[in-house]
C-alpha cells in the first residue's frame, strides 16, 4: 500500500504528466456524457428491454450506448473496422504497402484514408442500426419521418467522427492509446451494474458471490500472464576489431528478441466473432427463423457455437501472427546489425529457426486465447454465474481488452516516469551505477 501511494506521489510531482492525465480523464468524461444523450425523437425507455442477444453484446463495447440509442451508439467500432480493412489491404495492395514504407508522411496518408473509410462504414451501419434496433421496435420512434431518418443518420456519422477525434486527442495529448482506452471505458462502465445484478440475484448468496470474485481474480491473472508472456530468443552481437583488440558493439554484447506467446492480441476473437454474428443476423429474418442448424449456431451459450468459435480463434491466431510477425525481416535486421542467434547461421537458417520458435509458442497461446474466449459461456452454462451480464467478464474480448489496455497504459506511465527520473539524474550531474525507477523500484 505504501508503494502504491509512493507511485501516486511520483505522478503528482510531474506537472506535464498531471496535465496528460487530466486531459485524458476530461476527454473520457466527454465520451461518457455523450453516451447518455439520446438521439432526438427516440424513446429510450421503450428500448430498455432490448438488451439481449447481439444488441447486449455490442452494447458492452459502447458502455450501454447501443441499446440506449445514444448519439454515440455506434461507438468507435466503425473506426476499428476501417483500421482492420486498411491493415489487411497493406498485405495485398502494393499502393498501401508503399505508403506504409514512407514513414511519417505515409502514416498521415493512411490515417486520412482510414477516416474516409470510417465515414463510409458509418453511412452503411447507421441506417441498419436505426432500422433494426431503433425504428424496428414499436413505439421507440415518435415520428419516423424522412427528416428524422436523415437527421439521425447524420448525427450518428458526426458522433462517430467526434469519438474518433477524442481518441486521437487522447493519444496525442493524453496518456495511452486513445482508441483502446475508449473501448475499455465502455466495457468497464457496464461492470458495476453487472456486479450488482449478480449480487442481488435470488439464487446467489454472499459465500457464492465471494467464490465468484476469487475465481474472477484467477482468470484475470491468467489473462495477464497470456498478454505478458514472452519467449526470449538470445541474440549475440558480433565483436569488431578496434586498435588490435576486439570490442563488442555497443555496451552489451548480448540481447534477445522478445517473441510474444500471443502476438495477435484480441484480433482473432474479433475476426471470429464477426463471422459468428452471421448466423444470428440470418435467424432474425423470416426465411431462416425456424432453421434449427442456424438457431444452434446463433446461441452464444450453445455447444456448436462455442466449438466452431474455438476452432476459428485458433486458426485466426495463426493467420494474424503470420501477417504481423515476419521472421525473414527479423533475420535480415539481425544480419544488417552484425548480430546472430547463437548456434544458428545468419540469413535463411535464422529465419527458419525464428519461424519454428514462433509456431511452437503460438499453439499454446492460441489454445489459451480460445479457451478464455469461450469461458463466459462455460461458466454461465455450468451455473457458476447467475446473471449472464456478469459472466461476460469471465473472459472473452472484454476481459482481454481491459487487461491489455490497462497494462499498456501503466507501462506508458512508468516509462514516462523513468525518463523523467533519468533526466533529473543527468541535470544534477550525479551519476549512479544503478538508478532506481520511481515506479515499483524497477531498474533500467
């Protein structure tokens, strides 16, 4: 506890970091206020009961704005979809690859195209959302006139751009990745209500509730381990001859390549979930409404849904790892830096070795990721939780996003404090052999 207050004190000492945290919290507050502003002409009370199935799942990432018919109902998801499309185009389209290789100027062009694509995606999603979730509910819209449709679509498009702007400002002026923070805040916003619903459930008890919390902490620990797990491949820097003696390059002759056990993050779950939404959409139509095969695939807690979901996550983990981690590029970089993996020849043998290591660690990582993804359905089906809204936090995309974003934000704050601490040592003119970090006593 003393160490915690010491860390808070270290943050408070740095005016610039205080300002960054203040800007971040202020912009998050704007986002949360906007999620409670309902689209004009919509009766949100009528929509209160439409919180199950797909709507309830999508509402999780918007802090309830989706089922509330808020102006921020679509959240940041259109921007995420646009970013994923641009990223995939970077693999197949040479023009996008060229922009990615142009450095800062190319990054600005890609960001601009991502914004335009976000507008296009929102223009498609907004009418669909209004038709199925808002106007499709009897009594939800007082006067669904042409003017209302035009104004509602325009509001949703502009609000999505506002959320995108908030995320970019948090990234530039605040602390952490702004887009990820907004998604995490939307998820965390629904956690207190889910916790209360589980506690007051008629079939629950204080002892059972405490066991659930303990089990949840264990799962959080496993998620943290999955996010942080690394395989360190040792790297030896070749010695160079200087004045008749061999000197190691740089200060350290040894280093390592950090290969993450889960290099794909939550992207495989997002891809798999997007595909598994298709049967649910089909069952909402009259043509496939009575199809038993589609009904079983549309059941989030059903056996076949989770089996297929599990397999798809494993497959997408290998796919996304293959397109984001390039062993050949790593081997070329090592060769240019006059470095090598001990016991492995430079060039193609090094690339093959890194690929074998990556494949061996991706298998347990993908299985663990898939298990955490289907864990909410398991705990709810086995009766380990009483309220389905609370079972969502026992794994899946929500828990992994929260764990990943919180760890990333804390690491950024710690890195900032470390850099400030080192600046202070240099300005004072006093050099120490092992400077201590003001956060948690971690040394550089």
